[in-house]
């Protein structure tokens, strides 16, 4: 399957204390939303939230409850003590899809960004929604979209009950 199923919907969530406080503009979330629109998704967000497990978990659960096909986060995946996006995501996921997160890390590292392997981002499903954590940089978003773009038509079809 090469085309995204009709009516595909995505939510973008940015995890950043500084962007949520207005210290700087959320560039990675904007880039992610634009990239998902280019892939054919109707996109809600970015929803900018502080690096707080409860707040991030709440916005992820609300997105899953909306029945969207995809939720992609940007930010909060590193080794800093305030990076808590994977913890919030793990609380929501029903099934992990580690190959997706591994592919995003590998793609970055193979394309000259050795620090890509430091991302603790997760991927998996909750209900019929795929959730993917990407790093909080425009480069990390670009790399993530390069990996996700070819996969998403098949994933969305499968999560909607399509055949293999």
C-alpha cells in the first residue's frame, strides 16, 4: 500500500518547558505538523506542553480517545532529567513497536547525527492509534518523517483493520 487511507488524522505534541513558557518558538512541532500534512494527514496541533509526565500522558490519552490514526511527539526524549516523554508514552501504550523507534535512531546515526542513538523515544499503539516519539529538533523531525513516511500508509490501514 502506497497511499494513505482517506481521512487520516494526526496529532502533534511538543514537549518543551521553554517553548511552553514562551521562551522560544516551537520550530520542531511546526515542522512536524507541516511534514505530516505533506504526507496527507489532517493535523491537529502542535499542542505545546511542558516536560511533565502527567500533562503529556493526558494529551496522549485525549488524542487516542479522539480516535486519531497517529500521534507524534517531538522533544523530551533525551537523557536530561527533564526529558520525560518516553515515560508518559509508556503509560499510554498498549503494545510497543520497537522497530520503528530503532529505525528512527539508526537513520539519524547513519546520516551523520551520532547523537541520534541517545534518543529514548518509543513507538507503539494504543487502541487504533500509533504513537511515535521523535527528538525535539527540526533535524530529528526530518529524520523521523523520512522513516515514517513510507510506513504510515500500511500502518494506518492495519490499525483500521486492513489485511496484511
